[in-house]
């Protein structure tokens, strides 16, 4: 205890400590009061703020490959119903808009362009606050890869290209003899031939040209070898499901005999299914196509009859009641173009996708005479190639020429029509212009999107990109000669030119042919 004398008027020690504590607490209390006031002000300000964008969800790969794809915009608060007219998209694109709480869904009614940045602007009103404001959301579509096959006596190469980047071309895979290939989500499905001519189908890695991982547990670096046979061809893939299909003839690995049998392979599970009729017997196939977005398919029998087949839930065949030549599906849709003796029909196969097809699918005539396209007066009608690629229900591509077609020879076991289109079958036409015919309505316009630089240049395959934004057009110079391949024949000195269909502008020219868009 202190023994120092205290002033007469000094307060007791306990009272002095109480006063000191009060003096210390006073600023703290004031601070809390100020913070409370600030928090209340901020809460009030936040309540009066219009909705803000928190996140944008978009699948660029699907947006450039299919119609009716959606972009979702997550907002900071729920909003009232938004009219489609209150939303603008740049570049201009038709959309439908719905809202659910704090999520705005923009449905794109057409496929988008590749390698493009899109901006969505809208006026929104918060349901809780009534605050009105503008939101903006951006997303970019990918500059997706495309491929060509370059053959030479020194060996063959599959080249990968990006249309927005001229320096991005690289060798994705190379081998002594590449017959054909198809791009899949897991890599490149490639048919090669050995020195005896026997065909092998394997999955090769996409990124480096090295082999893709096998489904085997040891994750082997070797190619995922699917099968070998005397003849393999008509290789195609389905992007959404990842499955591939191939037509086999001759003797297989286990001494199985194939006669134009269509095999469907799931690389993820190594399951191989043979397309069979209702009795379980393997069918003979001249041509076939996957129904986009499914593992189902349409095939053409040797007699020209078109049949359907589904892999799930149980493999089964069905009769869509059609006959004719398969021209393929309109880009981004499940509408099948079929050439018949009376013209071209567009067949709605959406019932296959939804599982509701229980009879002949709806069909309507394409409003164009594809057997007699509009010709320049200098081009004899006998030398015109019928338009066989539909960009939409009201426009098609034509390949015109001023001379007869030149078709490479093929073994008797190969039907050159099996590619489904005169513009895909490897034939050449000299001086072949490529035009777009817009029919129906009042336009009836035809415009040229490509003309060879030299009158001696021959035009080969003409194929559309998955979103119909570009056409890949093969050209062969005067020096070009048949490459002598027994299946999927081509020519030396082949170049592929990528043309924007809407404008006719040339985007890139690359070495090689047999674009992956032609599968």
C-alpha cells in the first residue's frame, strides 16, 4: 500500500478507476454508434441499388454448334419479368429472354459465330427494391479447331488449323498411310493402312498427336486401338455423345466376316455395337448419319431404303418410311435432307431425340429445284452439279462447272456415293464456282462466294462448318494427280480455302483436303 500523503480533496482510488474506465469506454461507444450508422446507410444504399451482374454461364462449344442454346446471367437480386425487346445482343442475334429470381436466361435462336465476343445489354428492375438499372454481360465463343489431311509419298499428316489465327497450324497426327479421320471429344479417330493394305481404326490424342489414353486402368500411352479389318470406311463421330461409327467389310480381328456392317463404338467404355435389323442380323449399309446430339442414326440400305437405329435404352431398328439419298442434317438442327426422285425433302427427326417418334416423321419439300440449279449462260446444264448442301430450309450451295466431272477410281467394294453428296464424293470439276441460292419468298437470289483463281483449277469437295458460318472448298491445281488411295481417294496439290458464307470473304487457305467438316 502506498504511504505517500494524498491531497485532502482527492477521490478514493476505486472512484478514480471508475472515472478512468468511463473515459476509456466513451470513444468506443461513439465508434460503435458511428459504425452502426454507416452500416444502416450502406444497407439503405444497397436496397436502393439496381441489380448487378455476379456471374455469366455460357458453353461456347455448344453455342457455335447448335441452335436453341442458353446463356445464364446471375444477378445480385431477383428481378421482374424481362421482355425480349428490352434486351439487345451485339453482334445482333435473335434471342428469347426469361427470368427466374436472380437468374436471367437468354436463349439464342440461331448458332453463333466462332471466335467472336458477344455482349448482352438489358434494362432490369429489382422485385424487392423496385430499383431500375442496366446490366451488361459479355462472353466469347471459341475459335474452334478444324482439320485437313495432307498426303504425300513421304507420309501423311493431319493438320490442325484455327481460322482466327493463321500461325496456329500444326501437325496433329502423322502416319505412312492415313485413309480418313474424324474429330471426337477424346481425340482424333483415325483409319490407317499398313503395308499390306489392311485397315486399322484407333483413337489418337488431340493435343500433341500422341496417343489418347485408353480406357484401360493402366492409362497406357499407346493408341486406343479399336479394330482392324480388310476394309474400313465411312468413319463419323457424334460430338455430344463422343461415339464413333465405321463401316467394315472383310475379315475382322477375331476372323469375323463383315459385309458393309455398321459398327458403333463408345471409346469411353470400349463397347462395340453392330447395327442390326429387327431379327438381330447385321444390316448392309451404303450410307449413314448420326442424328445430332444422340447415339441414334439413319442408314441407307443398298436398295436405297432409309432405316433408323437407336442404341439406347436398348438397341432397336425402326422404319421412318423414307427412301432416297442422304444429303445430311441441316447445320445445328435435327432436320434431315433427303434426295428423292421427286426432289429434296426436309425430314424432322426431332422425335428421335425426344424419344417420341412412333411413326413416319414429318417432312416437307425443300423449296428449290436441286436438279437444275440456276446457271450462267456460259455453263452447259449437263455440267452442273446439283446443289446438295442445305444451309437452311431456304438456301443451298451449288457447285457449277464448265466441264464434266472427274471422279477418282475406287474398288468395286466402295460406293463413292456413300459420302451422301455429289459435293463430298471427291469428284472434281474444272473452273467450278461455288454459289449460294436463296429460294422461296421473293428473293430468289443467287450469289457467288468462291471462284477459282485460274480457269484450270479444279474444285473438289465443298463442306459446311457445323454452324454454317464457313464453307471449306477444296481446289486442285493443274499439276494435281490422283493419289491412288483405294478408299477416300484424293489428289495431290490440294488446297482448302475457308470462305465466310455470308459475305464470300476468304478467311484462310491451307494445305491439304478432306476437311473434317466433310465427314
